C-alpha cells in the first residue's frame, strides 16, 4: 500500500474518532481490515477496555469456506452474538477510516442481522 493511502486513512480515522466514542452501555464497534483478515471489537472508551472481539482467525469462522466478504459477514454475526451475551443491544459503528463498502459493510450487515442496532 502506498504511503499516501495510509496517511489518508489515518487522518480520516482521527476525524471519525473525534466524533465517535463508546461507553459500557453503548460500546464502539471498531473494524480493522487487513489484506487477509478482518477484526471487529466492542470497545468501552470510558474505561479503555475491549469488551468483546471477533475475527476471521476465530476457529469457527476459519473453518468456514467462502469469499472474504462472506467471512466478514460471519464476523459481524459473531460479534453480535457476543454482544447479546453481554446484554448490549446498541453500538456506535467505527469504520476505522475505511470506506463503508465491501468487507466493512459486510461486518455491519452481519452485526445488524445478529440483532445489534446502530
């Protein structure tokens, strides 16, 4: 990836983080996308804790076959299940500087289908 792309995403990410903050009642659903995997975390920014996390590296998701977008949707569903176990129903979505498109959108759709509201 070019240095300009990284700088652009970082500056967009900073702008988003100024506006978006999570609490224990309404945590931040942060998404990180690498070339091969995608990670989602529920974060309480007040205490600075990760409440729950899911990724394509989890055993149950890694065992599935499909495109990266299909696996991303499974990650969204997994984070929604973990949130339901913690009795969390609403979250604030943090796309992490990525466009709301493709795999990031798939995570959001999977989480919505799993019962999370944002």
